[in-house]
């Protein structure tokens, strides 16, 4: 492979810092989260499993519990909005990195890895791409603007962000065709290859991802992502990784299909990651029953990643039910994350941690220095 796997690259750093937690499971300098009575954080369990565990981050500056809880459980972080085009270049030629820089500072001072999200994403009805971009119809003008955008944003964090979602959601959300977004319409299907080449030039060591939603189940959407990835690799496009967002908004298919899909894409020679996981409470029964089902789902999700050697990180799209995009898009009550509204550990937390440590099919039992 033409790049160094992320976990290996930062493994020593992680072991050295092991995130700012109380490290109840450190014994004589060694992590043993599987020992009886040891109560590890998610980050500590992830280090032992040889993967990264991340979360989306946002600014909640009035909430003193937010940052300590995040730092305690995660060793990787992704800004939920501040690295999107609309945030980094809100007006043409005017860049704003204040929020993104603040997150970088948080990550770096706590030894956390960072995923950059995202460089090119146009999705009708969402605020990811500003109108001035959507108004451009001249290919050369849009091409020059996209080049300047990617060079400026990726260049600013060169060597500090280990993975970038270069193109987000290249497929139609409600279908299985390539989404003919604004970039596609003006630049043609080659916009994806162009964006990757620009990112590669701006940071030759970053792992560059295609990131897609609703591809955890078998079916036409996953097949389309597979074919797209294969095609790009055959053209020599520097796609190093494929992100499976993993927003499980209905009953998840989780273990078998997710594992098979991760394996199939990884066999093309890329790393894979779960990049935006949340799993809603689903099904019938009382609350305890639904929470237990969610615990199993988180266990299965983590197990599926660990069963695939090329799956190096799982990032949740938030970590406390106090803050989830699902509330603002679909209403309250879905409780999709492992900590509850009061930052208490839910069964899902233990499912995720057990999956990291004991997930069936796990082949990553060593620390990430391997
Ligand atoms: O969670 C994000 C929400 O706060 C934003 O309003 C929205 C539009 O920028 O994006 C949400 O995150 C999306 C992510 O960037 C891409 N995959 C789907 C996520 C949920 O919509």
C-alpha cells in the first residue's frame, strides 16, 4: 500500500498519552481492559483493540461536562460542521478557520487523531456548500475555485489531520446511481478524481477517503459504491480509504452484512472506517428491551469493524444523547448514542466497549504498535 496505516502511524503517540483519562486499567504501565474488575474507557479499550474510536465534535461552550466527557472516552475527533466548505470559506475568497482551529487545539493538546470532514459535498437542502459555489456554471471557474479551496483547507492542516473525507456522499441518497450534484453537472464525473488529486498534492501523507451513507447493508447502493471505488482505483486516483457513515436510522442489519461489505471494499486495497455511527433505539418493547437491543447493535458494529483487518477506526456521530443531529432532523426520543442526556453510560456504551474488547471475529488483540 502506498501510505502508512493511520493506527500504526499514531500508535506510539496514543500509547504514550492514552488520552487524558484516569486510566483505571493501567497496571504496571500495561493496559489490560479484559482483566476482571477493570473499568476502561472506550479510548483505552480501543487502544487495546488496535483501533481508534472517535466522535463528532461541536462547540457547546456553555456545557462544562461536554469536553471532559469527550476527552475521557475518545482518541479521535471530527468536527461536525466547521470543516465543511460553507464554514471554511463562507464567502468567496474569505476563509474562516476559527472553529476548526479550536478543535485542532483540543485534539492536539490531548493526543487525539483528527478526521477532516469534508472537502466536496453538495447535497440539496443541506447547508454544506454555499450558494456562491452553486451559482457558478463555468467549468474553468468552478475548477479553479475547487482547487483553491482544497489547497487552502488541506494545506492549512497538512501533517496534522491524518484522514480527509475528500468527497462526501458521491451517490444519490435515495438511489444507487452516482449523484449528479453541482460539481458533477459543471465539471463532469471527473470531479471526484480531480478533488482527490488536489488533496493528495496538498497533503501527500493524509489518508484520503470517499465517504458514503447507507452502505452498511448488501444491495445496489453498496454495489454502486464498490464499483465507483474500483473504477477510481483503476484510474490511479489516490483513494486510500472508504468511509461507511453508519447512520443506522432503522433496524440495522449490522454484523454479517456490514462485515461482508467492509471486507469486500477493503479487498480493493483501501482502508475502511465507520465514520458517523449512530444507532437509534428501535423495535418494540419497553425501554429496557430497546436499550438492550441497542447494546447488542453497538457490540455487533464494533465486532464487524474489528473482524476486518483494514478497519482502523470507528467514529460516532456524537456521544451523548444530549446532542444529536437526529433530534433536530427527526425529533426527540431516538437516543442513538452511548451516553444518555446526563452523560451516564447506557447499555450501548458497554456493548461498544465489549465489542472492542471481545467482539466475535476480532483479530486485533494487540496494541496498535503492531
Ligand atoms: O450532523 C450534521 C448537522 O449538524 C448539519 O446540520 C448537517 C449539514 O451540514 O450535517 C450533519 O452531518 C452529516 C454529515 O456531515 C454527512 N453525513 C450525514 C450527516 C447527518 O446529516
